[in-house]
C-alpha cells in the first residue's frame, strides 16, 4: 500500500523558516468519485511535441480568467522588505537558464516586481519563467516541462499572484490551489509564495496544509482562507470530504500541480481524482498549470485528467531551448556490484566523494527503513556527520535535518524519496543512489538535487547485479561505468562492517529486511522476478548485507499483505520475530506490508502523500 510521507510541515523546506509544526493524524477520506465535467479534446495536446516555447495551439476563444489592468491598491502600511537571502541560493544551474527578460520589464504588478527585486533579489527571468508567464497570463492551461533547479516554482507562482491581484479576492474563498506531492515541497512553495506576496499583504495571503499535523488547526485556519493555498493531496481530500470544505473552492481561478507527473501517477491518482471531483464548479473557468522536470511521456493522460484540454491548453517545453538538462550534463557513474559487496562499495564511494572540500552528499535509498538502517550503520562506523531524512522520523527531526543540510557543509544526508523532488538544497556536491530507483523519472529528479549550486555536481548509482537491467532505461544519459571494488577492496571493509552490524538493534535489521523485500516485491515485473526469486534475493540481503545468520521472521499478516503466503524461504512468525540473531530481539513490523494499489477509500491523508503502489514508506 502507499504509505505516508509525514514530514516537515513546510518548515523542512522552508527558506523563510516559517514557525510551524503541528502533529496529528489525518482521518479517512471520502470515496472515490469520478471526475465531473464534460469531454474535452486532447488530441492537440502532446502531439505537437516540439520543444522550445509554447506549442502553437490556437489561442483560446476567451481567456479563462478576465484579464484587465491591474486593480491594485497599495497596502496601508507597506511591510519592510526582508533581506534578499534568496540571491545567495541562486544556483549556477538557475543562472545558466536566465534570459534577457527582466522582471522589471514584465507587465506585472509593481508590488510583485518590488518583491522580486527586494526580497528575492532576482533581476532576470529564467527560461521557464519567461516562456510560461505570457501564456498563463493569457488564460491558458499550461503543461510546462523545465529541467530541475531552473525556477519552476516562481514560474507558476508569479503569474498566479498576478492573476489574483487583477481581480477582487475579497470573499472568504481560496482562489488558487497548488498541490504538491510532499510536505517539504509544500512548505517550500509556500515560503516562496510568501516572499512574492510580501507587498501584496494583506490583500493576498498564502498558507499550506499537509498530513501528519493537527487537522483541526487547518480547519480553523481555513475559516479565514488564504487566497493561495498549498496542499498535499491526502490532507486536502480529508478536508474537502470530511470537513465539508468544498465550497471554499467554488471560485477557484488557478489549480497548480507541482511535480505533476508524480501527482498523476497511480499512487496519487485516487486522491487527485477525488480533488478534481470536488472542484467541478470551477472546472470550466479555472486555469490549470502542470509543472515538472519530467513530464511528457504520459502527457495525454496527464492532460485528460487535469486540464481543459484542446485549445485552452498549451505545452511549454523549455528543455529544448535550454542547454542540456541536468541529467544530460552532470557526470554520472554507475557501479554494479554483487549484493554482498554493496555496503563496502557505498563506504568506499563515500570516502571518495567526501574528499571534496565543503562536501554535501545526498544518498538516496528506496525506502525509509533502508535509509534509517544505513544512517544508523554510518553513525556507528563514525567519520561523518550523518543526517537522516525520511518518513519514519518525527516532524521536528526532519525540520532540523533539512535546515542543517541546507545551511551546513561536510554533511552526508541519507534520505528516502521524500527529498527526491523539488527540494532546493544548495551546493549538494554529490548525489548517490543506492539500489534501482522506482523509475527513470525518479532517477532524474534525485540527480537534480545536485548541480543546482555552482559546484560541479556528480551523480553515482550503485546497483546490485540483479538490478543492472535498470541501466537500460538510462542509456541515453552520460553515465560512465565506475569499476567495482576488487575482492581485496571489499575485504578491507569486512571487519568494520561486521562490528558495526553487530551493534545495530535487531529490530532495525528486521525492518530493513522487510522493507527490502517489500520494495522489490512491488517491482516483480520490472525485474522479471517470481515471488520465489524476490524472497531469495531478500534472504541474500539478510545474510550477506545485514550479516544475519538467517532471514528475520515476518508476521503472517505482513506476508499475506505482500501476497507472499506460502512462498518458500520466508520465516513466518508465529509469536515473536526474535531469534534470527543470537541476543537479538524485536519484531519485524511496519514498512513493507501490503501490495497493490495505493489510495482508494478511507484515504488516510498521510498515506496519500506517499508514492503509492509500492509497499514501502518513503
Ligand atoms: N529568475 C531567477 N533568478 C535567480 N534565481 C532564481 C530565479 N528563479 C528561481 N531562482 C532560484 O533558483 C532555485 C531553484 O528554483 P526552483 O526550486 O523553483 O527550481 P525547480 O525548477 O522547481 O526545481 P525542481 O525541478 O528541482 O523542483 C531556487 O533557489 C530559486 O529561488
């Protein structure tokens, strides 16, 4: 089942460090209604395919949003501009994509211009900003693709704010809604929005909602709704259907999907369908924006679900007009190792990439439990300042980790995919990916966390031999082979690993085993594995990587949920999970249970923020 991505309630991603951090449990959501609205013509979308600028679809018969002269009224007491702390964060990647177009030259509100100048400290638009702004201001739905780290957030926020301030927003309604797949990203968007809205307050305001926090506080906050709301899907569904908040969105003018391809994929699809069904009253008139760095393969499907389609929709693909996308120019290396050598390889690679002065290394694992286990392992081994970032960690912890990683150097962050998309950590020197990513897009997004910050970023992918087929999906990328350690090289790390694994709690190892099994069990087709194969692989992981004497026991219920009942090789727990290691204890629990589609009914808000499909937590 899809599981939750609890996390920083915005602060984690917050550039402005908004003071938030409430916890609580989301409640079940409504059913799974289908999207209302009539049929639309999508044939003209996606087929144009050409790159560079908005596709030349005919202009819409009338703009979806009335566009007139700005109806601005200056705030009574203009707020003081906060320092331009954003300037320092503008990466070389972003700079490389700046255009001749200045924000001053745009036909936008002077209040927004002032914020861009004084708060953000930006002068020139990036390509995606320059190309989408006029199209959005004309009232089109826009499907935009631009490489990672090139300013998509401002690309959708700036025109949205512009449209909001061009027409009255005086009612107690939400006029713009931005949906983000993760809590961290929601917070980051909200922070960027706050900055852009600095001089529009109090006429315009911004807030965000996400799972894992006290929903009643959200309900209270929405009694005075912000003009622009940022939300994660699960919490939004919860609020819409369990707290009768659909009317708040009756006059929605702008609906934004950040990381749109992820939001439209199967794991999120039920929640998104529910959200769209709740927003039917504005369907014909609102604009919809879909932004992502990886988008186009599934474009017709994406468009069908979310946009008005036909002439109202434009595709803006700036990748063709920019220099190469991150994943096409950042040096990347692939190492394929036997399973037993994987951890030694990781340690060797860490030694290598942390030679760089001021290093900041982000290491991705496929599940929260694996990220957690390796973080514990590295901590036991010592030598690095290790930060741990995944859904199993508390909100305050994640917030602290995000801030530390954003601001510090000489750090190694071990993360699940909660950090894969959108997170704007400056100066990440290397991105390591351990194990086969969920798909090609995820590989690209993870890699996009580097080369944002003026330093020569690098990407490293460590695959086990049985995963090597994944590299075929990356064959067009500049990935070179990095030879694996020799047998002697691996042996050098054996004593330290044996000692370190012995010091890890049995429950940590048991959970890591279960998570590993759960992850690969949800990728049987890709790996051409039978259920017996996946159990065999997981058992090898238990004995050769975790250095256990035997595979940990799993609860019968977990085995059933994974669809692995009766598969040879599993140790099914009747009473306790203890006993696989002398002196060990603890039960295998949590991550890894369940297979099949995420979402659906009883939409636990936290769960819906996960990537769905796979039986793991990020
Ligand atoms: N016009 C601009 N001039 C200078 N810096 C900018 C400009 N626009 C955005 N930036 C900065 O560039 C960085 C990257 O922007 P942003 O996070 O929006 O990228 P993105 O395209 O959404 O990346 P991802 O695909 O990873 O989500 C941010 O720190 C942002 O504030």
